[in-house]
C-alpha cells in the first residue's frame, strides 16, 4: 500500500466506525487503527501492523471480530463514502478492504 493509500484505508475504517456503538474493547481496536494513522502521519511509510498486534479481547473475540467486519462492510459502501465526504477509488480500496476482512475473519479461527 502506498503512504496515501494507507492514510485513506485507515481513515475510511476509523470514520466508518463512527456509525456504530462501541464496547470498550471495540473502541480499543479503533484506537489502535488511529495510532497507526498517527504513525503514518508523523513518519510516512512506517505504519504497518499484524492482525495479532491488535488489542483483541479473547473473552469476546467473536463479538469484536463481528464489529470490525461490520466496520469494514460500511467502509466498502459508496453511500458511506459520500456521507463521510471521502473520495475513494473503489478498484483499489475494495480489494484492500476485502483482504483486511479475510485476515480479521481468520483471527477467529486461530
């Protein structure tokens, strides 16, 4: 992902999460993504993380995964892009979001 692509990817996820109520563990997942966005703002090209690094709550893992999948689904919705005022190249962003969703879903099978 390019630096600008990383910025948009993270912003889209973070802002899409605003459509949902969050538990404290779900808020922690979004805060983690916000930290990655801040890292990329300060030092472009240095943001990156493994799914396992995210602050998953093992006691309610399936709920947290479902929440993040809902956020990803919202991030794929072109109507949400309009509401958020974000211009998105769907040919680039949707495959990235699909891959992230697959990794998040895989987390539940670990």
